[in-house]
C-alpha cells in the first residue's frame, strides 16, 4: 500500500525474518532465477538488489 518493497525470508519451519508485514504476498513459483537489477549501500556494505525472473 505504501509502495515500500519488503523482502521477508520464510524458513522451512515457518519462521521468518526481514521485517513485519500484515497482509498477503505471492511467493515466486515456477522456473526462473534472481537477476541483479541494482546495487545499494546498506550500512557501509554494497548489497545487490534482485528481481525474480519467473512467474
């Protein structure tokens, strides 16, 4: 709703990390890969920004 992109990692046991989100989201499914689209500085470290190329 606010336009902020969140990346939340869900572990096999159902626990998650990376933020809090109270809503619904779609998991990437099917064939595809993560493609680097940008790089940002997070607390002095260069971090890749990626997009899922599958459906």
